[in-house]
């Protein structure tokens, strides 16, 4: 789960079908997702807000450079996974942040998954 080397701290976040590997380094506040600026990759301001929630909760928006490798699912799921990964990496770096992030609900993995399709149905519950 946690990878730590020198002043780099990592965390793995998951949501729906998405997985995000997050690396936190002390820096100026740049966020890169899959080698692209996060604003460009995500496209929507609401998704950027989701990503920055753990940083805002701990008052450290301009303190860290974040590098993310995200795959699976859609953009919203990936944003949620990145948020989870950033929160985990922050706790990895500084254990005293755990209560703050826990209270904000940022360390809890969202357990909701797509319900599987049933036979004799169009989808999981919808009938033909």
C-alpha cells in the first residue's frame, strides 16, 4: 500500500473500477496525472476540487508536488481514486493528519461498485 523513499511518500487510492498510484513530494503545488497537467487531464473544475480536498483539509495545497498514475474506470472514478491516494500519502508522510482526514471522510474507500447484470434482464435490474 505505502511506498516511501526519502522525501517522497506514496499511497494507492481506489474507487469504482479506478486505481490511482499517488506520489507526494515537497514542492510548489503542481499536480500531474499520467504525465499531463491535472487541469488538462481532468477537464472539469469539479474534478479538480475533488482531487484537492485532502490538501485543503490539511492546509497544504501549495506544499506538495503530486505525480499520479491513474487507470481504469472513468474520470469521476479516477478523481475519487486520486483523492483517496493523496489522503493515504499524506497520512504516510505525517501520522498526525489522520484524525483530520478521517473526520473529513477522505480515508474511507467508497465501497460502491457496479451491480452485475442478471440473465433475463437488460441490465442489473431493468427489464426488457
